[in-house]
């Protein structure tokens, strides 16, 4: 697989941007660790709607969607609704009714809408959960 077959996902940090994952040509969402991809979910596209699935311990769960024009929605029980959007230049904005608008990363490649949704629906919530866990242990 060449890098043009995949869509890279970057996370914006105070120190700059960091490549954290990608979506491969078959629609598998992969987290980067030690320069290798580890599957954590998948994308299903039909009629311009990208459905994002997250692997769970025993199965998988649909966590949200992205539209062809870049709007991202969550299916979350308590935080469901609009999460953000994809700008034309590949920048991913988190924001909605309750959240302030914030640039959280960018995506580059052929599946940009799906990659933006994966960033907001899988990667960011996992980071937030890990951060909460670290604080509990302190």
C-alpha cells in the first residue's frame, strides 16, 4: 500500500502536529504506534454518508457519521449530536452547540471526511479517557 492509498490523521498539539493514525484503502481505521498501524475501527460509506465503527472488546459499535460536506455527528448516549466539521483545506474543527470551536487536527488523503470523523469520534475521546484515567491515578 502506498501512502496515497491512505488518509493520514494528524492531531494538533501545543508542540505542533503529530500523525496519530490513518484510514487504509479498505476503510480500516488504524492507530499509529511505533510507526505501525493497529486496527481500531472501520468506515462504511454509502450514498455520501460515512458511518464510523469502533472496535470493542468483543464486537464493534457505530459511534457516528460524517456527511459528504464534512459535518460530523456523534451517536453518543449523553453527548450525541453535532461534534464538528471538516474545513475545505483538511483542517478538523471540534465545535457544536455546547463546545467552543477549536482546531483539533487535520487530515490528508482520499477519505478526508471519514478521517475527520475518526479523529473526533474515536481518537479524541480515547485521549480524553486516558487523561482522566491518569488524573485518577495521581
